[in-house]
C-alpha cells in the first residue's frame, strides 16, 4: 500500500467519523479533507477548485432561487390546500389525494421548501378533521424524496452525479432519463405507503400542553415550533451557554431532539443540534421577523405564515417553471441541437435564464438572493468533486474496486451493482447524500472500467441509493423537519423506512441493468 492510498483512506475514515459525530457542517468537514489532500500533493490547486465551477454545482445554486421564487409566489400553499379533502375523510383517502401530487411537484422543485410549506398546513388540517398528523408527515417527506429521483433536477444528488459523469468524459443524463427507473420506485413506494403507513406509523402523539400566555402588559404570547437550521448560532451549545430569549425575544418551553427525545425540564442542560425543534412562547412579531432567516429551517404557529400574492404572480412563476422544464427537455433533442449548434440548450442554460427573469420581475427579492442559497450544500458539492478526484489520483478507487471484484469474481456485474447500492445507501443514511455520491462515484467508475462494461448502470444506481434515505431522520433534511413537528421517535423512521429502502434496492438492482445494459 502506497503512502497516497493510506493517506486518502485514513482521511476519508476521519471525514466519515466527523460527519457522523456532527462536529462541523458537512461543507467544512469536506473542505478540511480537500485541504489535507492539497497539502499532501494528491490534489493540485486546479483540481481542488474545479468543483466550484462545475455546471452541476452552479445549477443547484440557481435551482435554490427558482424554488424560492415559486415559494414566494404563494403557488405551493394554494396547491396543497386544494389537495386536502374538506370535511370527514380517512387516512387512505387523504393520502390518495395528496401523495402522488406532492411527488410530482417535488420532481421539479427543491424538496426542502415543499416540506417547509406543506408540513404545517397538513398538521393543522389533520387536527381540524380529527386525523393523526403522524400518518401524513413522514409520508410527506418520503414522497418528496421519491419524486426527486425521477428527474435530473429533482434532487441535488442527481445533478452532482451528472456533473461528475461530464467531468469523466461521458455523456450525462437527460431531464427524464432517471425517471425510467425512478418512476417505478416512486409508484412502488407510494403504494407501500398507502398500504402500510397507517399500520406502521404511530397514532397521534399530542404536543406537550404549552398554553398561550398573557404577559403583564396584556400582550398575548403564542406557541411556536422552530426547527433549528445550520446557521443557528447556538448549534452545539446548551441553552445555558446560548441565551435564546435575549437573541430572539422568545422563551423556550420544550426541546424535541433529532433523536426523537422530548424535554420539558432541565432545558438549560440540553445541547442544541441542527434539526432540533424548539417549542417557544413568542409574540406576533416573532415569525414575521425570523421567518425569512436561515437560522430556522421552519417556523410554525398553527396559522398561515406563507405569503399569498395575487394570482398573476402565482401563474407567472408557474409558467416560468414549466417553460424551464420544457425548454431543457426539448433542448436535449437531436433536432434542437442541429438547429442551434452554437448554443447548448441544457438545464444549466434554462435555469440561469429563469433565475434572472424571476429576479428582475421581483418574484423573489433580488437584493436578498444570497439568503436563499444553501451555501453549505454548494461547498459540500464542490468539495465532493475534489474528493472524488483524489480517490482516483491516489489509486484508492482502483484498489477498492479490485478488492470488491476479487470478493465476488464469480458473480458478475449484477452483484457488484447490488454491493455498490448498499455501500452508497449506508453512507447516505450516516452522512449526507452528496458526500455519499462523492465517495461512490469513483468506485463506480473503477468497477466498470476493470470489468470492461458500460458505467451507466453504476452511475444510475448511485443516484437511486444516495437519495433513498428513509431509515433515519438524520440522513435527509426533510426527515429532520417533519420529525419535530410530528413528534416522531427515531425508531418510527426505522420501522417504516427500512422496508422502503429494501423496495428501492430490489427495484434498482433488477430494473437498472434491463434499461441500461452492461
């Protein structure tokens, strides 16, 4: 074993441990590892920085702004209200109306704003029709994930893998190519949720009684649920060290941790983590003041807090979104490429045009555009490209691929495809989906090259496995959001999510080689 291989393996092991322990944001953890590779001479400065100019990464950044424009248009809030049945209904009937439509929406928009808008509305609706919200919130998160795997823009992971494919010199995915297998996984997953979510998900877990309060001057304080985001300044601190009331003018009454525990006493001793939900008493100015802040992933007080602009703005935002999708799809057709040989009419082109139109027509506030971009995700993606390059340069990718092939040399590429799915899926449950894709991609490329087969099936299986984060609340941001507002425990995700992981695995390993032969 060479020094480079040993150094990269130890660095990757340390990276995975740091991500699991949540010592820093994923972007900074990956950036630290990239700097180590630079210092060791495994990466050149050019290779280290290539990810920051990758089209896939820039496309993700633009899609954050497009999703924000659709959110601020008020279109999503109006859609979910029309989907929710009025009057007496059942869990199955309500899910039948909601889940397929939400999956379709999430195929074209960032998952997080979809869940942030829909979750409080669904919880409030469930209470009004006397159904347990617990039967709807985990399915909400899961169907956004299932919808996201069906298109190139449905999740950042697909765009990351697409960018790595282009960097490796292969032809990337078209807009709906991943839907050839993704749609089957989504349909099977939704049917599974229809049949088993009522039985596997817990009955309603009532919120701890935190009544509204009257303060001395007669002002009313209301109960607000605040899900902590990555930029919350008290992350990894206790309430004793971070004075929440002094910073935000609200008193913490309860903490629901990302592990599913609930605390109403000794709150000052609890260490705060990203994804924890705080139940606070706040006045009417709290949500208007902090609703647009990135320190909270979601704020909910049982009322509508999303903007409701006029119909013209809603329709204009939706038309722009549809034109972006249609344009990127038509732009990939051979006849279009012949008509416009000097312009590459791909998703990158149309998402940039859509973003600029939304900014100049004030669909989202152009002066605040930096607030709507998740910079940590972008840095994670950019560093993922560099880590992937380091695995190739050092020989780690070839070495691990050779070892895996040696263990299963009698079974052929189908077994290797299954092994790659399991490895990628395990990483995505423990760390982050984009970091998982970064670790798996060079391995997939090396496996296909050593076997002498088409690498496309291996690339597709990475997209499916890296997004299939169902078994833990910490693997995917939307799972974290619904955990606190739904009062779920960690094992609730394991109970209903593990079979969904298995369903995704079986369909992927069976269908992908049929659609993209080795």
